[in-house]
């Protein structure tokens, strides 16, 4: 009896699925692969309890093979780096930024004190996520170091982010390259993040 035929992507193909399996045997077999739906050519109901990794729903078909579909979400893959030339081409300079929203967006802009961490605001969180920010800033990684990104999606800080770099030089380069870059029709406002200052000792 040829039961297991192969596993391709998220589809497990089984031939000659044994109808003599009892419920426990069948459930144990399916749960082994994290199955949440089956398609079979059996003419009798396959009553599979809703247990395990998700709802198991029998779907009857006239196909000759049995396809078992794992509907678990795939891990999102990183996006390709956005070319630096594209960023520079679609970036507003400071004079242009001061004209937006009657100057309110950029009126009190200051780069701040140089540090390894950048503060970014004016992000459209409906379209911007950490993957997209990594596609902008991962070019500044060094050796095995990683770029740490924290994106605020709600509350008073919605649409703001913090990006930490391996060193101050990389953070400075990233600020110069990306401040004013138009991301989903909104220019990114980039400056050095403020660092907490210890209170004066009396």
C-alpha cells in the first residue's frame, strides 16, 4: 500500500488513503503533518474531529489522489534592498520638506546629538512594516551585526520608529541617505534619537 506520495511546498499528496484507519489513527497521521484540510476521493464521509493544529474539514472530490493542504501561515521572507539610487532620487531636500503642510511637519526639525540610534516619524503604518524598513536600512549592517528596528503601530507614537545601527558612523550615513525619502507618499523624517540623560546629583 503506497500511502505517502510526496510533500511539495505546503501540499502533501497521499495515494490510496486507507479507509480502514479508525478516527484515532487517522487523526494521529494527519496531525503529524500539521494538516488543517483534506481533499479525498473517498465516497464515504471522513468524520475527523476538530482537534490538533486546526479545524479538519473533509472535502469530497473525484480526484484520484488525496491532497492534504497545510494552511499554516508561511514565514514572511525579507524584502530585497531598495537601491540607494532609488532612495536618493525619491528624497526631498530640507528646503522642500519645509514647504510641506505649511512648514508644520519640518518646522522644529533638528538632527540631534549623534548616536547609534535614529528616530523616524511620519510613517504610514497601513503600508509600512519592519520588513520594508529593513529593506531600506539593512545595507548599513557590518559583519554579523544586525539592524534593530522598533516600529510603533498604535497609540500616541503610531507611525514612528527607532532604528539602531552598529556604530554612530553608520547611523549618520543612514540619516543623510534617507531623511526626506518618500515612502508611500509620505516623506520620512529622520533624526538622531534622544538619549536619556542622568539626573544631576545634588
